[in-house]
């Protein structure tokens, strides 16, 4: 029997990432090739015409899985009945703006969208925040949508995770699908810590640790990390536009693995509500290694953390605590 359609909200849908994301959702890259979807696209009034253009293209593409499109500037209409919410819309950093001003704009956007989701989304709606500062926007959303379980509110660090897989695969000249279990710890910002201490590569003679195969700690602790931190900027320099394709693809990966599960023996990185694991302060949205089963994520426990990693985990937690204080100060 055919499945009932699921409703997927994309905010900021007329923007760069939104434009790359909606056709992926309509093709089944997010929820599977047998799952019909109804797309809810939200944008602000100045983008209404562009949003309507995106809707026209979705009709023209005749996606068999796409059972309906809602394109709106009304946040309540956008959030009504949604099963999955991908929050891409946000106030961009503009030259000369203070950090606090950008935070304040995003706090007010996420506060109002949280209230609409709280009242109108389907029970058990799963939320993924992409717009920056993603971890802290997710925290604000959690605060103002108290009836959505806190385990349902997450942010995107999967792009950083996928970038780390890509860098290891290029360095070792192996297929990216044979590399697994890298970790992105912390904030989706330049303080994030890409960790390969537990990562491995599938070879004809079994799984081998990435650290052993790379055999160059200087590269792993230096250029590997800075390349990932600066990858977004490098893509903007090359393309003159942001890394929308890979951001959209990673958003699909994030939701797909959350809903359909991670393969046995593999984990992924997700920004999730910290329960104090690995001595990360509880109450932050922090990126951890997670496995997913039955539509729930669990933080991978018991990984050893060396001294170098400990400092990196703490530094990115510190930045998130400061962002949290700044965001809460904008609420007063
Ligand atoms: P993009 O679609 O390129 O980016 C959207 C958001 O995703 C930004 O916050 C961006 O952060 C973030 N992001 C996270 N990861 C990445 C990545 N790897 N690459 C690029 N961006 C990433 O922005 P556009 O300006 O094209 O689109 C934004 C849309 O949001 C517009 O359609 C606009 O109308 C809408 N909007 C909605 C608002 C609302 O809901 N009230 C308010 C303002 C805008 P960063 O800024 O750090 O690049």
C-alpha cells in the first residue's frame, strides 16, 4: 500500500540552499524513494515572487513523489501539520553589523517560528536548523517550542562531517564510501573540532584506522582542520556563491539517517541537545557522534578523548556557552 505523504517545511525556501534543497526532497533524497511528500515553503514578503517561481519549477519538474506544494509568507500556514521542518531562513551577517545585532535578529525570527511550530506542527515533528548561528538558533527554537520533545530539535553539522570524509578520501586516494566514523564536535563555526581518532577505512584486509593510514599527525592536527574550517570561504571564493549544493545534500543526509537509521557500526555527526556526555555542559546544542534507530538518535558513548581533543572539545563548548548568553541577553 502507498504511504501517506509527509509534510516537509523548508524556510528561506527562495534562497540559495532552499533552491537546491527542495528538488532533493521532492526526489526522495531526504525521506526515501517510496515516501510521498508535500512541500511547505516559507519565505519573507520581499522574496514572495521568487518563491512563487520556485513553486512553478517544482510543478514543471513533475516529481512523482511530490503530492503538493504550499508556498507562503505566512508562518502559521507554513508550519501547519508539518512532520519535518528544515529551518534555512535566517538573517544574514552584513558588513559592519555587530555580532549582537545579528544574534538579536535571529533570536526574534526563531522565537516566532518556534511558537508557530509549537502550535501547528504535527506531533513529534523533527526539526533541523541550518541557518547560522545554527546551534544557538536551535536552542532558541527549543526554548520557545516547549511541547516539541527536546530530542526532536537538532542543527546541521553533517556538512562538516561529510567534508571531513571527503578530505580523508582525497588524502588517502580511497572511495569516500569506504571512510567512516569521523566526528565533528561542537559548534558549526570555526571552533568546531573535526576528529579522526576513531575513524577507519575499509580495505581488502579489513578496517584500518585513518590515523595509521595517514601517518602524519602534523597534517591531521593542522591543515586537515584548517581546510575544513575554511572550506565554506574557499567555495564562495571559487564560485562567488555559497556552498548551497553540499549544504542541501547534507541536510537530506541528516534527516534521512535520523528517520531511516544509521548503518550498523557507523555513526554520523548531529548537533543535538547535550545531556552532559563527554563533559560537555548540559543544555547546549552541541555536535556529537550519534547513531540513529527507530527515528531516535543516541550519542555514541565511551570513546577515548586524548588531551589535544579535550582542549578542542572544551574550546568549542566555551564558544557555545558565550553564544547562548548573548542570545539570552537578546531576549530581555
Ligand atoms: P543561503 O540559502 O545561502 O543560507 C541560508 C542560511 O544557511 C544562512 O544562515 C547561512 O549561514 C546558513 N548556512 C549554513 N551552512 C551553510 C553552508 N554550508 N553554506 C551556505 N550557507 C550555510 O542564504 P540566502 O540568503 O540565499 O537565503 C536565505 C533565505 O532566507 C532568503 O530566501 C531570505 O528571504 C530568507 N530569510 C528569511 C527570514 C525569515 O524567515 N524571517 C529572514 C531573512 C531571510 P551564513 O549566513 O553564515 O552563510
